[in-house]
């Protein structure tokens, strides 16, 4: 408010003064007993108007809250509060773990348990031993070894002595004929000189 | 009419007696009786509690939850209630603290959520209400505008002033009670209420206020 307006008020209560009186009255609940208000009808009228304006604010606020909370909603709220109170006082309900329609046999049979334990132990041992051994190497050797083990050498087998003698003779002849062939060939020119110096069986030394 | 007169504070003695009785029943393990007795308190105060919560939260669903939580909390902590202040004041304090916690949580949430656009008039259910029985659409529109203006003006008040204005003027609490509810002394409450009403007067306009009076005085000087 400007100074000019204050001067025009001429000792009457301005809006701030009215607000002060209203605040006091509102907080104490006692009717305003301001000296100027008692003597000035204009200010009383203005104060009444101020109070009506403030009451209007409250009426609007109440109406808005009343719209937001009709009687049905309040009834539902009360019912909900009572339900929650009752639920809070009941001891906690433990929900059972879902059961199977038919009991599982694996969990109850003792032999089945032992089988499972043995299988698991075997698996663990197998994996452990597998880690320690060089399986790849042993796998590559297996065919030769197994062949040797499965098929012993010819000499170890029990054979008829006549057949054995014939086969030995054949083998010796084949060996000698191989030597003869190699001697007679001497196909490589670089080796011919060496061949010439090499004594033949039955030749006399020079 | 003062706030206290308007709100017509329901029987405080009856509240105190009921609280003591419920406390005793709880201690003796008579829970069904205690609940029954407490239900009377709920029905007597839920309208007021809902109004306070709604003025804080500005949303009916959240206000509803805040009220329920406050009644639950008051019941479960009844053993800590001391007769220093009326039971109603103790309960209102629980309610207000709950509302303030929810407002804080909402502010945190709103940082991450984009706001929903409102209808052209800002009131989403205006058409539904206008089509029904009751006041005329024009009345509803005017009332709606007035309420929105009031709501906006209240929102522009500092939180402390707003709380004190609502508790004192809407709910009719005395300065001592408001002080007990807000943790402020009575003179501070007085100052905040005075500032709140002056600010509202400025924000909402004062058709019956000083400007008109000054004009009148100019025409008819005393």
C-alpha cells in the first residue's frame, strides 16, 4: 500500500491490520477486541468482509476435500483400515512349499541314493584321473599296442615244424635273391666305381 | 467464525478416554475389543484426517493411503502415547509426518516420470461432473476456477506457512496445538499464520479489501 493510501485511511485499519486482528482471533478462538474495531463501523464491516473471504477459502477447501472423499469412499477406507488392523494382529501365516502330486522316489530310496553317490564319486574320480593322465598320447599308441597284444608274432605261435622249415627256406631264398638283384642292378652311375672295387664272392683278391 | 469454531473439534475427552481404554485392552490381549473401540475413533476422525491429508497430498488416492497408514501406525504405537497433548493432536502429527514423507518420495519419483497432460480446463473429470445432477455447469466451472486459484496460491506459500494456515484455519487448531504439531513455538506460529493470510490476500486478490475501501473512502471521506 502506498503512503498516500495510508494517509487516506486516516487511522483506520489497513489490510495488514485486519490480517493481524484476524490472526489473533483465529488462533485464540476469542472474538476480536481491537479498540478501533469497536469504535469504527467501517472497519468492522471491512473486518467482517475479511473474515467472510477467509471463511470462503475454508469452504472451498472443504468442498474440494469433500468431493475427493465422498461417504462411500470413507466407508471403504474405514473397512480397509479395520481389515489391515485385523491382519496385523494375526500371526504371520507360513505358506507351505508347493508339494508334488506324487512323492518323488529318488529322495526316499536308500539304494537309489547310494547309486547316485557312487555315480557322482566315479565321475569325480574319472575326471581327476583324466586330468592327470596324458590321454591323447595313450590313445594314439593304443592301436599298435593292441595289435601287438592281439596278434602275437609268427614265431611265437605254435606251428607245425614241417611247415615252419619250409617257410624258413623260402624266406632265406627270398633274402638272397634280393641281394643278387641289388648287386646285378647297380643302376646308379655314381656307385659304379664303388661297385667295381667291391670284391665279389668267389673272386680272388687282386 | 474462527477456525476452531468452524471445525467443531470433536469430544477430546472422549478421545482421550477411548485411547486409554484401547491401550489397556491391547495390554490385556483383548485385541478384538480394542479394534472395535478403535473403530469408533476411526469413524469420528477419518473425515478430518482425509481432509488434512488431501490438502497436503493434493491427490485423493495418496491421501487415502496416508490416512490408512496413519491410523495403523497410531494403533500399533498406542503404547507410546502420552496424555501430554490430546490424542487427536498426537494422531494428527503422525498423519502430517506421513504426508510429508510421501511428498518427499513423490518429489523423488517425479524427477524420473514425465507429467500426464491435463484436460483443457485443467480438471480432468469436468465433463463427467457437468453431465451429472447437481450444480449447473457454470457453477461448477466457477467453483473449479476458484478452487484451482486457491490451490495454486497455497502451493506458492512456503511449506511451513501452508501447514500452519491449514491446521489453524481449516482444522481449527489453536496456536498451542499447531505449535505441538509443527514443533514451533506459539509466537512463531502466529507470525507464520499472519504472513500466510497476507500472502494469500495478495495472490488471490482482495475484492473486499483495502483497494475497494480506499476507493470508497475517496468518494465518502469520513
